[in-house]
């Protein structure tokens, strides 16, 4: 006979930390989570003013949000800030969205280029997720989402460091699933493709669109909608998955 395990519902209040929450995709994620009723902590690596603007917009729309700033490549700073954020009540959702590029062919890539990208994109996953896990386990509910990239699935010239870091985060997600699923904690990876955040130059955009079966750029809101769903009770049985939001660039 199969044992029936009672599912815990989303806690109230439910607090979410979104790293890189001041950027285009990050801001959309923060707003979508706030609209879903979560209290959002908008993280910025350097531009606190941008994170504060996102938080203020959420508050003006009757949501709950605050802004924080710390360097994801600084282990001590991460530890201190996560201790403060988890000290009085648990973080129920972690969305590791922050990412940096420092592109070069691997043959000419310097050690610092490799290390910086690995630090922010991969090592920071550990730095923000690990301190939150015991709190999630105690309440028997949690959501961990790594925002990866289509580059982790297809590779890209000049981005061996970036692709390696983003692919590595999914490896951590799969293992985390096996460790924490019985505690009501899900962990999933989202891999956006070409998303219109106003950063693509027109010429590059035209070349890139040739690679997208959907023949258009994705929207930040489309990524954010998936994050919001994965953070809901309805997605409690979706675990350990790598889900592309890429218009068909990397199917399967």
C-alpha cells in the first residue's frame, strides 16, 4: 500500500528573495511574485537605487517588498546578509536570477574572467540557497529556482565560463531535489532564451532571431509567469526540472 503524505500549503507570510531583482527579468519576477501575494526582497549587486525603485513600484501597487544590496561574489557579505534575512523568520522562496557575463574564447580567457562568472552565477547559488534550507524544511514548504540560460543547453562562442556556471546550477538543483523533496521543497531550473530587456542591439537582434523557431524575442513577463507558477502550491509536484523559455531554440 502506498503511503499518503500530507502536503503543507504555502506559508503565510511567504517571503521570497530574488537575486538580481533590479534587472529586466529580475524586476518582472519580483512583480509577479508580489502580485501572487508573496513578500519580496529585491536584491541588487551594485545599484541599490534600481532595486529600491522596483520595491517602491510593488508597494505602490499594494504589494510587499523591500530592497537589499550585497555582493554575491563576496562569501562573507552573503553570509552576513542571509543571516539577517533568515534570522527572525524563514525565507520560503529563493530565486537565483543574478548573472554576469565576461566573454572571451576559452583559449584567451583569463583566470579572473572565469572565476568572477563562476562566483556570481554558480557559487552564489550555494551562498543564498544553503542558509535558507533548514527554515524551509521546518515549515515543510519551500521553492528554489535557478534562472539559467539557453547557453547552458546549447553552448555559445566566448561563453564557456557562463555556460559552465549556468549548467552547474542545474546539477545542484537536481541533487537538491533528491535531498529535500520529502520536506515539501521543490527545486527547478528555468532556462530563458533571447529575452527582450532592451539590451539587444537591432543588428544583433535580427541575427539572433534566425535561431528562434518562434521568430520573436521572449518577454520578461513570460519568464516571470513561469516563476510565479512554480512558486505556487499548484506546482508542488514539479521538481528537478529544466524548463526552457526560449521559443523553441533548445527543445526537449
